[in-house]
C-alpha cells in the first residue's frame, strides 16, 4: 500500500534496509507466533500489549536479550522518552534486558474504548439516559423486550482469546494486594475467583432472562457488529477513531437513529455489590517490543533504527495524520482535523495507520486531551460525540483517583506455568464459560465450584502459586498507595 511504500522510500532506502509487514490477528497472536517460530520465520520485532505474552515468548526462546546502551545510542529519542516516563523498570525480566516500551498517553484511563447505545430506543420506553444500576438496567431491558423493540438487547458474542471477561466491576475495593497479584491478571481468565463468579453469574442472569442471544456462542466479531448496525442489539463497544466503519454503517442503515455514548460514573451499586464502571486501567506503557532470537545483529539494529525514525516528530505526524490538504486540514489553533471522506489511493490503514506507528506510541497525541479526542472522535456522521468522549475521559480519571481503575500486576520474573498452561486454559475457559452462562440459576454455584476445580487442576492453581511466590519474593509491581 501507499504507506508501506512511503516508509520504504523515506526510511528503508536511505539506510539500505528492506521492510516487510505482515498482519497478525491479535486474537490469534499466540498461535501465530508459535507457528512462525516453528518455521524459523519470526519477525525481527515481536510486539504485544500484554506482559504475560511477552514473558511467554521470552520463556519459549523467541526473544533475545539486548544491550540497552546500544539501544540508547541507536534510538536516543525513544530511549530518553522511556527514561522520562519511568519505563526502564519494566524492561527487565529475571535480571536480563528483554523489552522496549512504547508510550501510552493518558494510560490511567481507557477513554479510547467506548460503548454506544440506541438513545432513540431508550426514549421510546421512557428513559432519558442509560441506567447506572443493574436493577434499573434490567427494568429498561425488559421494557425494550416488552415493547417489541429488541428481542435480545445485549446480543452477545462468542468467548474467545486472552483478555475476555474483565471482572473489575465485580471486585471488592480496595483490593487485597495478594489477590490482585494472583487472580488479577486479565490475560488468563480468573475462573475460581469471587469476582469472576459474580461476573459470570450476571451473564447467566442475562442469558436466562433472554437479554443475551441464545446462540451468542456462535456469533463472531463481524456478526456482532452487523447485528448492532441492523438494529438487532442495543449497544456495541469498540475503539474510537475518526473513521469508525460500524458507526458510519449504522447511520446509513438507520438514518433516523440516535446513538449516545455510555458515560462512566463514580457510583457503587450497593444492591448488586458492584462498582458498575470500575475498569482496567492501562499499563503505563503501550506496546511491549521484543527482538527475535532468530534475527541477525544487523536486523535488530535495523529494527531499532525504525523505532527511532518512527518516533521523530515529523515522521510520526505524517504517519498518524497523512498529508495536509488530503487527509487533514488545520483548524484555527493550528491543530490537525482529519478529512472523514478521503477515498484516494493514499488511504490510511486501520486506526489511522496505527499498526505501523504503535511501535512508538499508543495514540495520536497533539494538543490537550480535549484536542486529542476532538481529532480522534468519529467524523462524517450526523452526530458529534466529541464532548461525550471527553466527559467519559474525565469520569474515568475520577474513577481512577478513587481507586476503581487499576493496572494489572506485572512480574519481573517468568511465570513458567503461565507459559505452559495458558493455551490450554483459554480453550477450557471457553467451554466452561458457556456451560456456566447457559445453566439454570439454581445449578450455577455448584457447577461453578466443579468447573473451577477442574480449571485449577488443569494448571491454573500452579499459575496462582507461582504468582504468589513472585509476589512474596518482591518480584511484582504493587498496588498504588
């Protein structure tokens, strides 16, 4: 595509470096890298957001250590930013240097992930805004069903991959630090924890009340998106960008439809025993980058040079925003505004070329947070969600400050059992989760205990024990005081 050619011409050709890009689906990243390693075809750069995945790749021998002084010499801008952001502490594991950390602006929130819902449907059944407690939400959902507006308002989607079932809203706050360090990691679902029990109990209730599609377990991502666009579900969640295809498609399909952003709120649902909008705060870094053990010294040096080049202001700006007059214009404050309907031969990749520049930073970052959101909110649609997303950002800052937004525990040693059992446990969890979702409420607790024990016996208990040992030895991060 145009942008890969642009990188090659402006970076690669200047340094006698050839770049090749290959897409890897994040939901299948562990399998993809395993197959690449087996065929001796690992990319020079291996990158992911999740510390446990990088730790697993290091344990499996996919990654090589590197000399941070050499990195500082080759990529001084990148290195100095890591120092300024206090990220050097995360670069080591088992006392050896494996990782380089990209920047994550505003990491204490998850503002780029939004849930949109049908405001027009709520108003049809007498609601001005989305309820904040489960009891009120159930009344609203039932009203939608009774009115014949939507048969299965929550729709649903198959359970698959790492990072599913984030149970932060169902935890007890302030959290117990040992429990957070053992059960808290989101990459491997915490079947057996109290928070996970209550999370799935809620899903079981939704299923038995009919709010989930009875066949949710065969609905993939694209089908779930299409169901929302076609008026079969109440809400849908995804990351914001100037071009959100499902939002654009929604208004094309529903010209009289009215969407709204569900705003986080600092509330405690005492009756349900939850903090409905508690969330997983991001790590204080974006992508974690490791270098392949199958790469040559020159290839690793070239990768470091690419990371530095992409970090330089002019290069990064062009990759993120494109060309002035084509992809963006400048507003009265001199800040870029994306052109929503660009359709030429220089179309940017998904998320404004993010797959190329996420090696250095997690989000487009120009001006204040209000400016950033204004530039990144969806364009070319009948409604402007900028202020709603800004409001959601500040609401999440309030939640974070109150202790309801917490980053997961990171370990400075390899959790060997996690590497050994993660794939098996993810597969088992999909099976067990569906059983628990679809069983009768009366059977739920006994079945949960039974399946949690099987899950523990399949390797999860070894992971918990090894994490606890790492915590007791001082080899983990800590909860903020």
